[in-house]
């Protein structure tokens, strides 16, 4: 909920979220963010590969599976806001 409050009051270049979080599902967050700010790119960064096939995750601009290397996430960030 605090993330949504901040999105309403501040400008962001990019949002990175996980799928499973305390209190709110990342997929629900994506839906709510898109209703507020369609212009902000969203990256899902999660350990759960299986959600990539979930239709609701397709709304995000990128889906990156967490790994010990941050190179893929960094590349997606550069691609989206570069």
C-alpha cells in the first residue's frame, strides 16, 4: 500500500516488483499501478519462473528471474529507461 501511495504522489522512471510480497501480490500491484500510471515501465523481478506464463504478468514490460548475477536485470533497466 505504501508503494501505491508513493506512486500517486511522486514521479518514477521505473518500477521493479516481485510476485510474492508481504501484504500484497505483485500481480495485483501491477494492475493498480497501470490504472494510475500507464507511462511507467514495470519489471517483475522474481524467483518464480512459473508465473511467467500467467497472463496477468504479461502487462509488465519485462519479466526477469532472479539470479546471483544482476546482469539481466541491469540490461532490462537500461533497455527501458536508457
